[in-house]
């Protein structure tokens, strides 16, 4: 496929609100952690930054506040759910087919995109991003570990909740794999970045969520968007409904998927 294998492209029009909820839930689950990572690295006031596939996240806005005399660009193939910020240059952009909007970046942030690309395209994109860094510049790649099977901490019926999460784990994993997603990429990004000459440091993060909160709204919305693919992969419509109902139950407590944040620094020139 030449443009994208992104699983959530070309989803039916009646799933648009679930798609928006999915991106909002990702921001609600992960933005605090990503911001903490960025603050830890530090961003100069005149830094040049790009956030690739920004979705509904606030990362570009955070960077714009830190790089107040610099330049911040945010890209996505679909700008509908993206938040606007007066100091962020938001552009429609396909990372697979378009040249990067610039080069000599001090910081590049990419969260939850690369796993969706088939290996060859993923490696090409990663190399393109690493090449676009200034000496000493930082590439942040953040990805999930697929751990839905072990999510449930508390539920009205623990065994039933475990069964539903296991059914989702199997079907979602199969749907992702069928679309070209590499479920190991969350970990393997570290090796791939190191192989490009970056000095890589990896930090993990997870959170605890009750029914109706972002960590539960994410699988609730996702299951709504890709209902057909889940049923094709063996999850019954009744289980999808029961799973989605459970995810809104305030008695449910889950741990979110582990997110791995890989911070790769380009060598400084000697
Ligand atoms: C799983 S979402 C993650 C959004 C955001 N990075 C976050 O973590 O909250 C993936 C995003 O990648 C975008 N996307 C998919 N394929 C893309 C491509 N080929 N080029 C640029 N963006 C793409 C989608 O529109 C979506 O906003």
C-alpha cells in the first residue's frame, strides 16, 4: 500500500464521533506523561520542533510555550480532530509520501504512529526523521505495549471482565497484525533508533483508570470504530457490546497499556 495502512483510515462515517473520542482519550491518557518527558529533556526558547501525526494531543502546544522564540510545526494526515494553537503551524501532511516540512530540528515527537506502518516504510520514515535532527537534537518515539489481556484490576465480575478483555486482546491484535501493524514495535523502536546512531534512553509509563475515564474510553471508542474488524477477527457482537458497556461501568478499574517513551539523541558534531 502506498499511502497508509493506518487501521483507522476509511472507517464508516457513523464512527466519526468514536474516532474523535479515541484521539481525545489518547491525549487524556498520555499527554501528561509526554509533557513530563519533554520537560525533562528541556527545550530551548529558540528551538525548532515538529510533532508528526499530532492527532488531538496538546504536545505541539506545550512545545510552542517552551520554544516561545522558536518554531513549532504539527502535522497529521487528517486535521479535523487537531487542536489549534496560535504559535503552532498545523499542516496536513502524509509522513509516507511527503517530504518533512523542514529539517534541522531540535526536537521531533511521534506518538503511536510508526507501529501502524509496515516494516519497510517504518524504517524509511524513522531514518528520514533521524536525518532531520540537528547534532544533539532529540527524536521522541512513544508507543504502546499491547497488554489489554492483563488490564483488569477490579470489576463487578472479575472472571467475566478478564474474559472480555482477553477476547478484545485477541481480536484487536489480529486486526492490527492484518493491517500490517507490528505489535513488537513498541519495544523494538529502541533497537531501531540505536541502529541509526542515536543514543537512546527508554522510560515506561502506565496509569490506572476507572470506567468512563480516558483509559477506558480509548478501548470503548476503538471497539466502536473497528467493530467490523473485531467481529471478522472472532470477537462476537454480543461480546463487543458487553465489553463496551463494562468500559463505562464506574466499578471497573484497569491499568492502561504500558507506553514506552524512547528518547533518541543525535550525536553532537566533534
Ligand atoms: C493513534 S493516532 C495517535 C495520535 C497522537 N499522536 C496521539 O498519540 O495522541 C495516529 C495518528 O496518526 C495519523 N496518521 C495516520 N497515518 C498517517 C500518515 N501517513 N501521515 C501522517 N499522519 C498519519 C492519524 O490521523 C492519527 O491522528
